[in-house]
C-alpha cells in the first residue's frame, strides 16, 4: 500500500508548497510513484480526507483554524510542519507586537470588523508535531530527504547544530569578518548556509537551535556594533514566538 | 629566460636537496601542472585567503597569512561518498574512491604538520581507502609562512617548520623561491617542468634571514614547555577555568570546522527517490556540536558546553599527542579567528591553565609553611558513657567527647574509632546531630578492633577522628518522598537519617522505611523499630529472611517489601544501605519501578584506613570513597567501573 499524503495550508503565502513543486519533473514523478497525493491544493483538484502523512504549511492566526488543525491531527499518523510559519510562527508573528485591532486595521483598513485574528503561533502551539521541515522558503532537497526517511520508516536526520557549522563546511568567509552581522550561531542548520554562500547573511529563518546561547550571541552582536534595539529587531523577524523573545 | 644554465640534472635531484627556481619559472611549472591535473591553491578573496581551483598561475597568492579553511579538505572533504549500495542487497555494494590527480599549492608548514597527523590517523592503523586514494594522488607544494596571521602561534607548538610530508617546499627569497625537495615525486616534477639552479651562499643566507624574521612576528608565548601540556591538562580537569571560559560558547562548531587537525565525522545513508539504491556519505562532525556524543535513547555523554569545550582542548593538547605521537594543535590560529566570543584559542587555554596551576601550587606551598593539621591523625579523646547489647554480634556504644564539643556529624558520615594497640576502624554514626552532643555507634564484632571494643566497659576513654565523608545529600532529599531501604547493619547509618527526618518532619515528603534482617534474633535497635511502626509520620515495613515460632511479621528477603509500597518515581528518592549482595537486587527492583539513577542513593563500604584521602585503601578508579563518598548516587557509580 502506498502511503497517502496530504498537504494543508494555513496562514501563509503558499511559497512553501510552490517550493515543493519546484522538484524537477522527473524527481516529482519518482516521488509520486511511491506515494499517493490525495490533497494538494496547488497541484491537483481532487481531494480526500483519508491520508497517512500530513504536511502542514503556515501559522495559526485565526480562531477558525484551530479546530481544522486538530481535525487533521486526528486523521494523520504523521504530521510534518513545513516552512518557517508552521515550524516557528515565522514572520506572521511580527504582528504579535501590535494589538490585534491595530493589526487588523493595518491589513484590512475599514473592513477590519469582518475579520477575527488571534496572535499568530506555530502549529506545535496547537497540536503535537512529529517532524519539521524548516526554512523560509523550505528547501526542496530537505523536503525530499524527510519524505524519503518517512517512506523508509526511519527518523529523518535533522541537524541540531547551528548554521555556522555548515557555513564553515561550505568554506565561507564569516560575514562578521566583513563587517556585517549574522544569526547563524543560534539558528538551526540544515540549509547548508545558503544565504551566506550566496553573499548575504543568516536571518534565522530556520528557528533557534535547542540550546541557543542567546546571551553570548547578543554580546557578539553588540561587540560588532549593534544596539540593543537592533539586536532585538534581528531576533524578531523570524523568532518572535520563541521563548527567548517572550 | 634563465641566465644560468640548468645545473641540476635529473638524476642528481635527490630528496632533501635544495635548489632555486625563479618566480617566473615556478609560474611556468604551475601552468604545466594545470594542463595535466586539477590544481588547487591559495587565492585572495574579499581581503581573506581561501583554497580554490587555480585556472592560471597568476591567480595564486603565496604570500598570504592564513586561509579560512585548511587544505586538509582536499584529503578529507566536508562531505564524501564512501560507498554506493543497492537497497537490500549487500553484494551490490561498491566502494567509491576519488583517484583524480590533484596538486595542492601553497600549503604552510603548520598545515603540512596537520597532514602528517591525518596520515598517522588514516593510514597507520585501519588504513582508510578513501583517504589513501586522495593522499596518494595529491602533490603537495608547501610554502614557508613568512607573514603569519596575528592569531597564529605555530612556533610555540614547534610546527612552524616541516621536515616531511610535502613534495616541494618553497621559501620566498625575493625574485625566486628556494625549493626544498621532499619526495621523489617532487624531484621528478622539477626535472620535468622546472628550470632550477644550485642555491648560492647568498640564497642560503637570505632563506635563513626571512625565516628568522617570520619568527619574530609571532605574538604569542607559551608559558610552559609544550611537553608539559598533557600533564598540565591531566591535573586540571576540574579547574574552574573550563566552566567560566565555556560560558559564552555558542556550540557553533566553527572552531572544529576550520581546524586542520580535526578529523571526526558522521556517517549517513542517502537513498534515491525511488528508494532502490543509495550512498553512504561521511560528513565532518565535531565534538563541539550538541549532538556529537548523544547515544540512542538520548543520553548525552557530553551534554554541557563546559565538558565539550574541555574535551576539545584536551584533544588538542593531550589525547591526540598521547595516542598518535603528533601535535594535536599546529597553532594555525584559525579557530581563534573563527570563534566569535573569542574563547577557542588553545594557547590561551594552555596558558590560563598553567597560570591557575601555578597559583594553586603557590597556595599549597604557603599553606604547608604556615599550618599543619596536627589533628589529622591524632584522635580526640572520647568517653564511653553507655554500652548496650543489640543482638548476638552487635552492641551500641554511646560516646561523649572529652573537650565537651558536639561531634558535628551529618547523617551518613562516619568516624574512625581508635583503640591504642588495636588500631582504628571506620563506623557510620547512628545518631542524628539533632539528638544532642553525645553520639552512638552500632558495632558488629567481626575482628580485632571490633572485638576489643566489645570488651570495653562504661567509663573507658578512647579516640575518635572525624566526622569524615560526605554524608547523605540532605539538600537533594529535602521536599522529596523518601524510600529508605536498609539491610542488617545498614540500619546503623540509616537510623541517623530516620532520626533527622523525624526531627525535621516538615522538610521532607513521605518517609517509607523498609528494613530487613536475616532472622528475628538478628534484629537491631528493636525499641526504635517498635516505635517507628507505631509512628503515624512514617510508613514502616519490615521483613526477616527466615522467621521463627514467635515471629508474626513478613518473611522473605528485603526486595519482597518493595512491591508493597506505592510511590511516584518522579518525586521519590531511594536511599539504600546494606551488604554488597543486597544492592544488586534492590537496585534492579527499583529500576523496574522507574526510579532514575540520579534518584537512587547508596552508601558504599570500602576498606578504609586514614579517612582523609591519602592511604588509598578506599579508592575506586580516581575517587576516594572516604572523601567523595561514602554516599553516591547510582548515576555517579555508573561511571566508576570498579564500583559495583
Ligand atoms: C564508611 C563505613 C562505615 C561503616 N559503618 C559501620 C557501622 O556502623 N557498624 C559496623 O559494625 N561496621 C561498620 N563498618 C565496617 C567496619 O569498618 C568493619 O567491620 C571494621 O573495620 C572491621 O575492623 P576489625 O579491626 O574489627 O576487623 P579486622 O580484624 O581488620 O578484619 C576482620 C574482617 O573484617 C573485614 N574488614 C576489615 N575492614 C573492613 C571494612 N572496612 N569493611 C568491611 N569489612 C572489613 C576483614 O576483611 C576481615 O574479614 C563501616 C565501614 C565503612 C567503610
Ligand atoms: S514559510 Fe515563508 S514561504 Fe512559507 S508560508 Fe511562511 S512566509 Fe511564506
Ligand atoms: S557567516 Fe554567519 S553562519 Fe557563517 S560562520 Fe559567520 S556567523 Fe556563522
Ligand atoms: S542561512 Fe539562515 S536565513 Fe538563510 S536559509 Fe539558512 S537559516 Fe534561513
Ligand atoms: S586548534 Fe585552532 S590553532 Fe590549533 S590547529 Fe586547530 S584551528 Fe589551528
Ligand atoms: S569555542 Fe567558539 S568557535 Fe568553538 S563552538 Fe564555542 S563559540 Fe563556536
Ligand atoms: S574519534 Fe572515535 S568516532 Fe571519531
């Protein structure tokens, strides 16, 4: 029996699902040979409520999303969160710094009264999550890796160390040496430090490592010239929902 | 064109010989290499230097300070396929070797020394086919480091020069390079592509001058001879330095990822999308990373950053040289540059530890001069104020110190009782400090000292040393539900704890007392047992191995009492004291009830003489039971191979 896979989307830009479809045609076909995709809004029209693995994208930011998410948990054997929004709350949580009315006002202007919104949260704030495919957007290669592991019935090997490790493996010159700053030392690896390799720096889109040494990272950022406010702003972008920001 | 004719003929180029090549001719040699093989070398990039592919000789930048990553990545890459396999069919496994010819140009001597270490690790024992394939097909062209990075300290480690491990080694002497020939391969290369000449006296002097000048550019000084580092580290395992220094460590792994002498790796399987075939890949890994020492089940042998930080420095200064006979740190300074909180430099660690060691020695010396502890071996006089028979072989002795002071014991501590002419013996104190200044010892008659004690009468004066040892961890026990399990004379020290708990009842949770004796006749402190049985503040259970006609209580070994009590393993701490055989069975029973090793506490009996951590009788591995014990958690004992 081929495992049945479903994709669901909550508050997000759908960039994550698009990334999955960026697999080369051949790769996707290979994948479809091993699984039955029963629910994938972007790719096929038919839908079913019978699935084993649910990939969930987006954060939870409306009251109505909570029962829907819980229903998916009831049905699926394995829940995989995809993308920064689902895994850590992501940029959607930036609005948590405003009052909910302010946020509504900003986004919808006068029609705000027709919408309800609650502080944005990652899906594991609502239901237990089995695995995470992090990043904004998440990488096709990691999606493939996790999916293959699940099909083989093994636990996906997701690094517990920070981005710096992979950045050094890639042979990059550290951006701190070039007068810039970076959240790589406290951000969970797995992306092969693509942003630094591509000439930028790490924003922390994959969320914090399990035991981030936030005090030390703050000291480092200050040593390299950031003010306390700038340090906080840096952490806010993706990690508003994490414990260190609360 | 060269002015001088080529004066070194093919055959004459032996190894360890030197010659001179003009920079232009060296460029030509590189161009020739580029036509024949992959050439990698040092290039400038964003104001730093990196090893990268070289497409033309003028891309090379050989007067650099240090590269971001070391050249060892060409011998031991950050990720490489070890083998390919077909799922479910091991016979279809094939080894993947990289046999491409590659020249690595511009390697500094400290990196050559690092390569020598890797050779030792990957070639000498359990030869590693992947490493060897790369190594055999690599041509190593070294270059002396004349502009060391400000963080480098290779002269302190003796690794600023290389005698072996290269094919050619260049020294920049102006318009030309002095070339040291390190191998037949190097000699052949020169013979084929190089236009070289004999060095003149001038050249030789110039080489010495530039090398000496480079030495003066090293800002560091190792404050002890480098040969002392391993011993220094051995003596400093528990130094406060490690924790303090590691407090800002980000566990980012940068220090190990840029290090030429690091060679740990992870192995992972990657399968194709159709799940039919796959590769086994090895990837750099390192001891500074959180998951490095985690084993199945989640236990992590180096779970805190202090132990990871210390482990890395120990590898760099002790473990590697002891195991492989080669320097574990070549002083390139890359880790110090890469470490954002600026804590990774081994030389700073070595010097700090050296300083702390000297300070400790100085403190010790001044102590020796000013104070000796006369009372260390001289016992305090104590009067025996009461003796009472407890059972066939046991008596209880009540003492009062002649100086009128309290003994000052903690439950679980012991004293040495000294009887002139017979000797000394250790005994756990049976009374709680909350029960007045006098103290009691329960003593079984088993031999010389104990027999002589049993012959004493009220009024006798003998010697007491102590109290010694750590005692039961009262802070850990506070607030917890307690399961006290004592067998036979194990009741002696446990009695003191029971008294303490009863006198400070509100500081502890439930108190479950489980006691066992061989037979009704061998029960000890029977009045206490009867009183505890009636006391509503404790839950009391007792058993004997063999009953008799008058016995109406439980019969069976002490483990049979454990299923009778209900407790929450998360809130409960067990204290177990008894004969050695009892521990194994009781512990097995407690593990079934899901108590963790941290929450099982035992008191060990070891042969003891001095009681003050000197004579060595009580030593288990590196632990002195009379000092760090006799009370241990099971978790602590698991690390002591000789303990149970
Ligand atoms: C921390 C600690 C607390 C102790 N508390 C008590 C206590 O409260 N009550 C009590 O009766 N005993 C206690 N003991 C055991 C006691 O120390 C020994 O029984 C005593 O040292 C025997 O001395 P001895 O001169 O009479 O025997 P010896 O004539 O020296 O020897 C007689 C026999 O006893 C054995 N023996 C010698 N020393 C020890 C020892 N340290 N442990 C076990 N066997 C030994 C010998 O191997 C020999 O078989 C304790 C031991 C330790 C280490
Ligand atoms: S993770 Fe990034 S790409 Fe995906 S939904 Fe959120 S914002 Fe969009
Ligand atoms: S650039 Fe960022 S991720 Fe890379 S080593 Fe520096 S701090 Fe770490
Ligand atoms: S480098 Fe940082 S921001 Fe970029 S993908 Fe990786 S985790 Fe995200
Ligand atoms: S420990 Fe640091 S200084 Fe020593 S060899 Fe490694 S990177 Fe270089
Ligand atoms: S010592 Fe420095 S470089 Fe090494 S893991 Fe710690 S913070 Fe990172
Ligand atoms: S050193 Fe033993 S596994 Fe790496």
